[in-house]
C-alpha cells in the first residue's frame, strides 16, 4: 500500500509548549486524517481533512488543535499549549481518491508532555 | 455515543489453531468494517475490510459480517506466533468526505508455540 512518513517519531515537550506533528504523503492522497491513541486506550478520531479543508472533527479537536497542508505536501497537526493529557501516539491516516474507503495509517509520532 | 465493543482478551491459542475474534457495533448506519492488527508500540496495519453480509476470505484470515445482529468477526486459521498482536475492529459511517473510523478497544491475541 502507499505509505507516508511522520516526523518526528518521538517528541518530548514541556507542558504549555506548542508542537507541530508532520505527515508527509508519498503518493497523491486526497483524504487525510489524524487519530490519537493514549497508552492502553482506543484509537480515537481527531479530524478529517479533504480538499484542503476540515471535513469533520471530533469533540477532542478543540481550539487547542489545528491542521493544515501549507505547501500541498506536508499535512500538519499543531497542538497549542500542550497538556499532560495530550501525551499519546498520534497517527496520520489517508485514503485514496475513489475506490474503497480504506484508511491506511502512518507509523505515528509519540508525544510526551512533561 | 456510537460504540464498537471487543473483548480485550488476552485470547490465548496454540500454534496452528484457529483464533476467533468478535466485535459488535452500535450504529446501524455503519457501512464498512475493518480489521487492523497492531503490534505493541506500532501503528494499526490493515488486515482486511468487509462491506457486505457474509464471509470474506483473504489467505488465513476470514471476516464475517452480520449487519442485522451488528456483529463482525475475524477468524485467523493456522495461527502463528507472529500473529500475536492486538486486533482492532473499526467501523466507518461513510458520511460524505468525513469517513471517520470508530475503533474498538482491541483484542490481544497470544499464539503459543
């Protein structure tokens, strides 16, 4: 399947700091998603992004979060003023245009907020 | 609140046996169903998807869907130690461009040599 890379693989930050997580698609993906997984818990949907716009967001995705695709390539998730409870694995996912609605997941970024 | 439920396990199976995993979902509007495998510390890896009632086979894996009972299952035949992982059931509402996945908590499978 087509793949993406996510950077950084591990981010350690102090509470209150801003972090930017990046997802770099390789193929011509059209639909993007961010999910997170707190250690030992379910994978949770954060936001979907289509045609350079947010198409759906969860109640978790409040004003602290934002997404963009600034250069038509990188897909970023910004977390402002991080909290301890933001510590989790953050996964970028994508879906190809047309065909099935199967989503594929990137390798993830482990965010640790101290 | 739309829910996807799985038995957390661990489900312990001897090598070569069949592992049977179950998943129930609450939203009758759900359109597509996915099984992902997740090794510890790694991202979900797609095993297979199913849209229609009945069985779908792919190698050693068979997915079964019963929309009337809101139930989807995964069978792993000839289980191998490398199949030891957490298996995630995910359900897709297929709403316009959103298509968000709702995940169950996963079933941990241990295949013993």
